[in-house]
C-alpha cells in the first residue's frame, strides 16, 4: 500500500511552511523513526545520489543535532543542525535549524497525532526572515522554502480542467 | 531578478484566487480585459490591477493593439515554478516513502514477541 501523493503543503503565514502526511503506524514508532540516528539516516535523504553519512542527535532540551549529507558523484557535502527546544514523546518536537552557509535560522515544530493506529505528522517551519527563507531556497539541496506551492498545483489543475 | 526573486514574484502573483482564475482562463487562449472581467463580479479597473501584478511577475504579456490589448499566458515562469515545486514535493515524498518502509519494519518488530530492538 502506498501513501504516495497525500503530502500536503500549506503556508499558515508568509514566514511559515507546513507539511502534513499520514503514516500507517502508531505515533510512538513515528517518533522513534524521527529521533533515532540509524533510522533517520535511512529515510531523511536528499534527491537521488545523496546519503547521510553523519547523523548525531542528542535528544534532550538544549541538546544539539547535526545531519550531514553527501553526494559522492558530485563530490558535494551539505549539512544542517540545531538545538532541541521542546521534546514531548511521542507527540511533539521543537528544534531550531540552521543550514550550512545560510544566514538566520528556522524553528521547526513537528507534531504527531494518532487515530486508529495511524499517525498524522505535521511539520511547520518558521523562518526568522525572508532572507533566511530565500537562502534556504538557494541551498544545494533545495530543501525547505515558503509560500504556497499547493496553490500552484491547484492552478495548474484548474487550468488543465478548463482546457477541455 | 535572481531565480529566487522570480519564484517569489510568481508565487506572490498566484496567491490570489482571482489571478489564478484569470490564468486558468488564459490557459484556454488569449482574451481582452473586457472578456476577462465578464465572469467576475468586478470592475474592469479592478481586473486591470490584477493583470498588472501578473504582468510584472512575467506570467502574462499584453498585445500592442491599443484598443484591445489582448492578454496571453507566458509558460516560462509557470514552468520554472512548477519544476521547482515538483522537485520540492518529490524530495519530501521520497523521504516520507522511505519513512513508510522504516515504519513497516518497526511494526513487524513490535508484533514479533521475543525479538528485541536492534
């Protein structure tokens, strides 16, 4: 069974981007997969060709985390890291995120709600400035951003419908 | 404009239902301001304001005919924005699909008595 295609991207405000995705697992397991380095290294990857050779997570308030991705073919490396502000297993994680080479930082809030054995994950990224958001947009990994991309999908869908 | 500025302008222009509807109409072929104003409960000056935003973002161009100045949709910025969106969504979709796989393993482990966490 695939959950493909049910990723929702919205923008609660002009400095935020939120993603929502449902997982077919209880939230304790989702929390574990989000916070265990050996598990994070298996799924939080970039575009094809990228791996995460380094993943360090000190899961406590004030603790640091550091992820480093590598693309051997391109000989590129890219990292991001930050500090945990709030940890409420298995329902909420708040941490800062500062990408290598980017000014400013984002505050990422992950919340997990469970219903009938399925978990809804909502990840909200709050950027501290437009500059930070734009710098994020321009990083090699093209990871993170703002503004409402679902609106574009909606537009393109409606344009397609109107064509016939 | 940097690529990032261009994306900003594109998405800002798209962040309005009237402008999206105008673009959807123009996707079917060029149209004058009068023709565009028809389906909306809006004055022509109000529609013209929206057209200016779309024009500045490079999403539409307007013909030279002084009387009619037909508007037509420009594919390039939309294609760029769409390509960007596709990469962004694809990145997270593939991340989350891999997470699905990890979770299946964790569930299998949880239901097998006697198996300990690795």
